[in-house]
C-alpha cells in the first residue's frame, strides 16, 4: 500500500485518494459524488478525515454460514461507531484525504504543533519522505514549506521517478510505515492505520449507499475463511499486546475514550475464542450426559386461610 501511495504522489497531487481492493468493483456510479459531499460538506474538515464504505459482496452464500461477509458488523456495529469518533478503516472502499496519509494533524492541532515546533524544513521532508525530489514537492503544499519550485517534467521522467520510489529499499531510514502512509507493525495494517488517524484527532464518516457502492468476492469455503480469520486474529492481537495499544493512544494522544473502547472490543476478539468454544460445547455435553446447565426453579405456593 505504501508503494502505491508513493507512486500516486509522484504521478498526481490530487487531494483525495480512493483505496479499493483488486477483487472489488464499482457498483454505484454515484459513489464518488456521495463521498465528495461528505468530505467537502462539513465546515470543519476534522469531521471527515476519510469516508469509509462498508464491504459488501456478490455471489455470497445464503445465511453466511462461514461468517466472513460481515453482515452483523455492517448492520449493528458500524452504525454505532459512526456516532463516536468514527468508523474503523477497513482496508478497502475508502476515500482518504491525502494529508492524513502524509501524517498531517487536523488544522486546529496542526496550528498548535507548528507554533511549538515550527514548520518542517526541506531536510525534514527529505527525512520523512525519502530522497525523491518529486515526492518532496508533492508534500510541499500540504506542509506549507517554502521550497523553490521545480520545473515541470514530462511523463517519461515521471515514470522513472515512479520506478525509483517503488523500490523495496526506498523507504529505509524514512518515516513511511510509521508516521506516513499505511502503518507497519501488524498483519491488520488497515485497522492500525485507522487508529493512527483517529489518534491524530481526525474523525471519520460512514457512507452506506443503495445500491452498494462497491462489491467484492468473499471466500466460499471453510479453509479459505479460516485463513482469513487467522490473519485478522493475529493482527488485532499484535496491536493489543504491542506499543500501539489504544489505551496508550487515549492517554498520550487524541484517541477519544469511547473510541478506545470500540477498538478494544475488536482487539480482544481472538482472546474470546477459548471461552466461546467452551460455551458452544456446553450444550452438546449436557445433552450427552443428560444434564442441564440451567438453574432449576422450584415454585412454592403458600395458601393462607382466613
């Protein structure tokens, strides 16, 4: 994802980035218009750092037997999250402001930060974004740094620059994956990136259209679903037990308390597995042993004579 972010930065300086998985397609041609209304329709841009569209799927199995189509999450959880600091970043179907991918805080917090630290210098931008002059130029307007303008270059040169910034070792020694771009440190990098954005003070917005904005394909077999669950469970557990714990972000950054609780509900998902397994086996165990795990209720009738 960071490679794509760097390549798009040197090819275009558009203020909005649309992130869609390769197995998804646009199902609603009006989705861009709807997203722009949410991104540009607030007086304070802090209220809409990114616009997230819930994942929906085509060719899905009836009743979702493997639970991988996120029906419950979409219908119950996401609407509640929208009323807090905002919905999680789900890794696809998301309209980002480029500035939040560059690690810029909301205007009110950014002004305080600049008063305390001063504007970033040209050398600071090189440290953050790497040695590409074009990439630094792409970030110049966002950080409001006075850098001498560079002459326009042709598309052939742009392609060469794109090849430069897409190399594996380009981000060595830079802030990519930490303060800029998609976050490293977890297999659930989408959730961690969204938490970093919320921790900077941004709020996010839910966009659920009819017909659905994007459609993708979900696994139709048990083994594929288990592989996906293993990746999700490993990723959220890494966040919970690591330095990116949301409690730390609430204590030292700008992650709101209720949003922290929402993240914790997600992060302890894998830790609930042993208890849920025991609960699921309790019914069959009692059936085979001819016992009941429910309390017996004895009714006592008292009659008073007059």
